[in-house]
């Protein structure tokens, strides 16, 4: 995020907050996860591939009997998703779409050929989603964004670790998306998160916070 807490600016073109060294760090984190989750808005606006980029890391995963890149996961209420988006079209790995119950039939018709569509409840219930992912063998889930997903997972108390990278500039535009929205967060003045690491990565700073007893220092 920017110094003033934004994930992007209000322009049509995506703002790159990080640098090459941190993008490589994120790639290493991806390679160590079982699944990567983003919200439907991120799929629509950013059109991410959500792949492990490093050939060496992909080869290492294959040597461990894993897919070259982790499972891809998204959540949607309306199922307004393009089956041709890179989330679905790129990468030889399973894709899961958890949709709200009223949209299930439409989601299967629209996305059933490119993803596994799962009833996520009405509204989509993150505890239900997390339990289903666990049944599918997901032990380490990386929630990449966007701000709505960050807010929902954090306020639900489902986060073990927060990796927050601060970019050295201000956005200064209230129309832009923030890192999180309003919500009743479990961590506040009476229950402070544990700062586990501070690391400078070229011109950005990584802050790692422990948010549960399941936190891994690795």
C-alpha cells in the first residue's frame, strides 16, 4: 500500500506500488502456498494470472509432486466474471469459484467449463469457504486482494499472518481503493498485533504481523 494506505489510485491504469525485488519475494510466497485467493473485483479489474513466475520455483514444486502453481480461488456474489479472463485461461491448475447460492445455476452455466463452481452460501461465508478449502487439502492460503477480501478475512478473524508492504509515496485521493475498509477488526488498542519482522526491500518496507497462534515465522 502507499504511505497513506491506498492500494491503487483512481486512474484506469493499474498503479504499481512495489518494485521488482518485492515482486520476486511475493513469487516465493506464492510458491510456498497451496492456493491463492482474490476477489471477483480483482479478477475483473486487474485480470491477474496468479502464477508462480520463476521457472526454478515451478520446477521445485513439480519435484515435490505439486502443480507448478497453486490452486486459484475467487469469490463472487453476482458471478459477473469473464470465462476468458486470465484467472481461468492461463495456467494448468484447478480454479475454484465460490459463489452466492442464488447465483449458483448461472455460475455453473457460465464458468463450469473453466472452473469448479462451489456454493459458498448466501451471502458467501468465509468460514464455509475456508472449511471447504481445508477439505480439498489447502493448508496455506494466500489472500492477495483486493481491499474487500482483506477486510472480510481480517474482520472474520481468519488470518494468521499479515504481510504489509509500504511504498514510499502518497496517493492522496479518497476515490482510490484503500488497503481495508470499515469493519470490526479483532486487533485494536486492547489487542495489538505482534510485529514479527521489519525488512527493507530496496525502496519499500515489509512489515510482517502475527495475528494468530498458527503464525509461521518461516
